[in-house]
C-alpha cells in the first residue's frame, strides 16, 4: 500500500468515526475549533468550522495533503513544468497576473516579458477606446462591445463584468455564447453598428459555436459598414492570430497554449471587460489574484485557504460519500459564480483515469450547482435541508454589496443575515420533539402537533463553509477566483488526476460535425444508431 493509499484509508476511517458525532458537538470537544478552522487570506475570511470533520479528521486531511506533496506539485506548477502531462504543457495562469518584472518560464522558456507586452497593449487599447482616440470605421467612438466566446472564453469575463460593472456603465458590454441565433439577436438588439466593437475570443479560432456567432455579427456589421471600415470593429483574442486575421479581424490580441480556457480570464480573454470597466479596475483584479497566489505559495497547509477549501471537499467526497456541493453567493454581482465553478471544477476534475492513464481509485470532482442567495432559498434549499442526501454548502457572503450609504438594517444586513441563518440551520436542524413543542406553543391541538411535527423537523448536522468578503471590490473578486483555481488544483493532486486537460468535451464535438454532414446530405448516414437517426429525421422536416 502506498503512502497516499494509507493516508486516504486513515481519512476514511476517521470520517466514519466522525459520523457518530454531530457538528455542533465538535465545538465543545474542541474549544479552539473556530480559531483553527478560520483562515484569512488576501482579504478573504474562510470559516470551515461547520464542516463535519473532528479535530482528528481535520488533521488526517492535512496529513493527506502533505503525503500527496501538495507543496512540491504547487512549486512545479509555478516553475512552469509540464504539469499538464497529457498535452506536455506548462500551466501558468499565475504568470498572467504577476508583476511586470516577474520571471515565469514555461518549460524553460521565459514568458513574463511577453505577458507584460500584451498587458501594455491591452491597457493602451482600453485607454484609447475610453478617450475616443480609438474609433470605428465611421470615425465615431465606441459605445458598445459585443463579446463572443464560449466556456472559459465567456464565463470568466462575464462573471467579472457582473461583479464589477457600474450601475450606469459608459460602455454597454454584452455577451454571446449560445449557438442559438436568439442569443446573438438579443445581444445586437438596439445597438448601432457604427459604434459597436465586436470582440471574438477563441483560443484556436476554430470553435464552432464562436465562429458561427462571429459570422452573424460580421454579417450584421456588413449591413452598415464597408469591408474596409468593418475591420476596425472586429477584434480577435486568440492563440492563432493568422486564422483570426484571415477570417477578418482587423486587430488581434494573443495568449499562449499554456493558458487553459477556464483559467484564462486574467489574459487578453478579458479584453472587453478591461475596456468596459477601465484598465485601472482590471489591474486591481490582477492585484487581488496576485495576493492569493502569494498566500498559496507561502502559507503552510494548516492555514492555506485553497488547501483547506480543497480538503473539505475531499473529506466530504472520500470520507462521507457526498458527491454534490452547492455554492450560494449572497451577492447579486456574483450570480454567475456557480456557473463559473461548474466549468472550473467539473471540467478540470471530472476525470475517470489518473495521470498515468490507469483507472481512478477514488471518487473525483462532485457535481457543483447553485444560485445566488436568497433566490436559492426559495428553490433547492428545501432539498438540502430536509432531503435524505447530504449536500455540503458553500456560502459566499459579501458584507457591503453596494456603495449606497444606508443603515445596515435597511441595506446589506438582511442579505447576509439570511446566509448566516441558512448555515446555522443546516448545522443545528430541529428535532421532532422541538417541532412538536413549537406547534403546541403556537396553539395547535396535541393530535395536530403529532401529525405535523415530522414534517417540520430538520435532521441538521449538514456541513457548510462560509467565505466572507468585506466588499465586492476588484481585489476581492480577483482573490476569490484565484483561490478557487488553486483549490481545484489541490484536489487534482490528491486524486492524482490531470486537472488541465478536457478530453471529455471532444467526442460530442466530433459527433456533432458528423451529424451536420448528414444534415447537409439530407439524410442520416447508414451507420447511425436508430435512435439518433429517428430524431434527425424528425428535426430535418
């Protein structure tokens, strides 16, 4: 048995033991629990004391992290080694938010100078658009941007815009991802082609959905602008600039193959956001992420926020068989966070083989879902409070969500009070006897109290983590997203999988191309399975 297997076995054994004690009782057994399981990092505060682990289970999780050499693998990532083993690539998204004088290297090749040069070009472009020095083909300043991408080329920038946009932005930024033409139709509605900039984001510039939408946008521009003028309105963000220019982009901004799509929001992928928010705001996002990088590099495992956040998930999945997690951001600006994390975590760690290609010997990433609070409370919270499955929850709570000066009782307190109450309710629950007593006190007859009490009881003992942000600042958002990136990496190390490839998305793409060929031919191919062939026939009518 390997040291990793032994550490996993110890974690599972202690998790089985922990199942015999309720979370609330762990506070009495461990008076320093809140202190030891509360961590401050880059302006964020994490409370992991409502997780199910005992003090011994917590230590077993830390021992697992050390056994798996989290720190060594982390150092290899930051050193630009080929941690993406299937594609032989470095993974250097931290280089994208590093200082201009940093010295990151990808497989030995210096890359920081190129990052700084691209950043300078982005800053100049953003400044020129805002000042009116950069104009469209009709010499009019840009008042709107349509950002076209999908997956990591959409979710990260969209989240940044939602989180940090002013109530009355000077530039109207709209996003298009879905290949359904309705998405593009809604994005273009009411815009003036002569004042609209179209930013097309595709790493390879071959992504089917993105290019289909880009063609629609180009056709829309062509209705009002000559080809010569139109190129001023088409910007490509890609690792394949030749393809972007051949398609018709008048200007391109690049990024390299060591930038994974779901880790790319720190690069030119967020050009449209940097323009619409202003370069100074985007720089502050990078500052926050850089601060989290420093914390991840320097803090020991027992006080390292990404490590502890990952270990809580590993404990729940491996030790307690909890294969789903809900994320509830109690801030309207973070409403896209669950969708962002679905891609970040499920695309990274939804793997069935280990790094060496052998089948996994553990569970891997859980299902991630969520909605902003308090919306989720009126939807799926019923299930996580009273359903038989235990679903760990993550509450992301912002102390001040608005710049408006108002009394706390009328402002943010009702929002964060709900978050704290939900976490408390999940942990404490309510016994049937307590429910019956409440009914009697409210005037119910004993028989009626007996009948209703089981329906009003809550099992409780359900784990959660709370992440506090003082305010939704650019720095806090940058730190939060970088923390989740590092958390995802740590989990991949423990599960011994490659968190940086995504072969699972390829098969469906290939089959879609084959189906489209059949559509062009007017009939299903002879080798197509009967179900798909019948569905195609009905759709081609």
